[in-house]
């Protein structure tokens, strides 16, 4: 029987349980994924949401009924599915997660062979249509469910990004998984590193007793900041629910914008890989380009969004790609995003240069102050962008339409783009060493949009 499935988005499937996503839909998605990708083995992992076990059973049954072997990774992060896919050279992988969405949501992230993403323009719509129709071919031999533990290989791979782990300083680090799935990975890394971890909200708990983990929200940062200050820590780390995003705090408890982390990671990777390419998105660009050029690398711009970043990285064989939204992508990690590699590289940079995170970023923040990403709901994104372009046209700015509208006026610039996943405009403003100008132009821009 044909049904409507409304949980498919631009990059994944995500919806409220059980109205938008339930066991029947999960089973159909498993069958549809198998029919579209035609895999032999697929890695499947899940976060700790209360609906994840049931959805895993249904999805896995759909795959197994299609003749596919399911490698059960258990409770893990999204990057564990990516790792399994490229490390084991699998035909695909599916992660059951809703990341930072409300507690009654869940969803799926899909990859094909070697952890290549499946998004709206590369098969996600086909999978949805097949699942909706629900007419699947008969299979003579069912697949198997295979319990799979790749944790030792995964931890060894993470440590491989460090040139000399024995030279790391014995930093005191606050670690806040937000009761998501990052805690077990920290426990395994702790055994191999000279750091003292102050663990808060550490235990995976699908009830999310401290709220949904989303450190992009100010209220999602407070506990980390307070713990850093109470314990006089050197660094703070926080993650979203499936830990594909990593957020950094300095020794004062100050949240560091992801934009500046992109520049630092570009520097860290170029020190190890001279002359390589680094990918950045169009929202904020000046700091990243300057640091990459200073380190002898080549900065390459890509549209924002993990599918675009990964595609561009593969096309130019970039060593690293970073988004200001705290997604960081690494060539040696199957061109995928990791929430563990970034902080490992930054602790190495801090140790090598004998600097705090503040000392690494303060000069960059002063050189290129930013507004931080501001989200505004609008009725017509396209019309709003057209009006902004017309308003500023007489100033003869350099215009970039790779992703939304970017306008560069020499001393300041902005990027305004429509969200791929929500009915919002996302606004970013930066200036050259002029905090007052950046704030004035941010207020001006917001006034124009709201008018």
C-alpha cells in the first residue's frame, strides 16, 4: 500500500516519532535503500534516543529482508558509521539519529560506498519514492545481522592524526557530551592521552535530562563555561547528540566561533601537509583565506552543506574542509566530518606553540570581527535577497552568488543565504579590524531585512 513519507529533508531523513517517522516507515526505508544502493553489507549505528532501538530493528529487518548483511555498530556517533563505511570498504552506512532536534524526533543519515553522502540530488528522493510505493522484489536469501565492534581501529585512527602524542601537554579539559553519544569515545581516548578530563553530562541518556545537546544555542553552553571556570580548566569541549559537530571553549569559558576554528585547523593540517588545499564555505571567508595563504596552502570555496563540501573536497583532493557551523571534514577520514579529530589537532597545536586557545584566536578575532550567524524568518527569501542586492548596488561591491548573496565592500562584507533545512535566512557579517563597523553594518542589514 502506498503511503506519504514527509520526513525526508535536503540531506537526511528527520521527523517526529511516531507521526512522521515510525517502524513501518523505517522498514520501508531499509527496503528502499537496499533497492536503490544494491549493497551487500551496510553498517548501521544509532544514537541513544528512546526510539532508536525500535527504529534500528525495523530498518535492519528491511535491509535483511532485501538480502543485505547489517553490521550492527550499536550505540555510537555518526562518524562511527562513516568510519566503518570507508575503513571496511562497505557498500553503505546508515546512522539513526536526530542530532540536536527535540527529544521526540529521530531520523536517518545515509552514505553509500566509501562513505559518500546520499542527499536530495544524489538519491535521497529516489529512496523516499521507493519507500512510499512500497513494492519491493522478492529475495531468495535473507541477509544477516552481525554485531560489529570497530572501536580499537577507530581510536587508533584518531590518534594517527597526532604527530607525537607523547609531546602533548597534560591539559585539563572539560568534556560535555550533553548526555549524547560522545562520552564513550572520550572514555576510550582518555586511556591513550595525557589529559585530565572533567566530565559533565557524560552518561548517554535518551531522556536528555539537561536538555537537547546543541552548543550553538547560548543556553547549551552555560554548563561547559561554568565547569571550566570552577575547575580552572585549559580547554572546554562540547558536542551535539551524535557528535558530528565539535564546539570549543577557551580557558576563560568563552565560546569560540567555529569560523576561527576553521582557520586554526587549516593551519594545523597545512603544517603536516604543505601546499595542500583547504575548503571553506562562503559565509565568512577573510580569516580562513589569510591563514591558509600564510601557511602556503590554497583556499577553495564551496557551497555550505556537508554534501557540497565533501564533493568539492573529493574533486580537488583537499586535505581539510571546514564550516563555521562546527562541521569539520578530513581527507583521511573518508572526506567526512568528525567531532573528535578537531580538538585532537587543536590540543597538539596548543602544545607545539605553547599557547592557550585564547592566544591562538584572539589576534584573529581582532583582525576579523564577526556578527555570528543570525537567523531570521522571512516570507520570501528570494525577494529579500533581490532587495538587498538592489539596495547596495550603488556602492559597487564585489558580488558572490555561489551560496545566497555575498557582497564585499572592501572594509566589510556580508553573506545572506536561505537555510537548506528551515524557513530562515542566515546572516553573517565580518569586517577588517573594526568591531564598530561590523556591528553598525549588522544592525543596518537586519533593519533592511526586517523592513
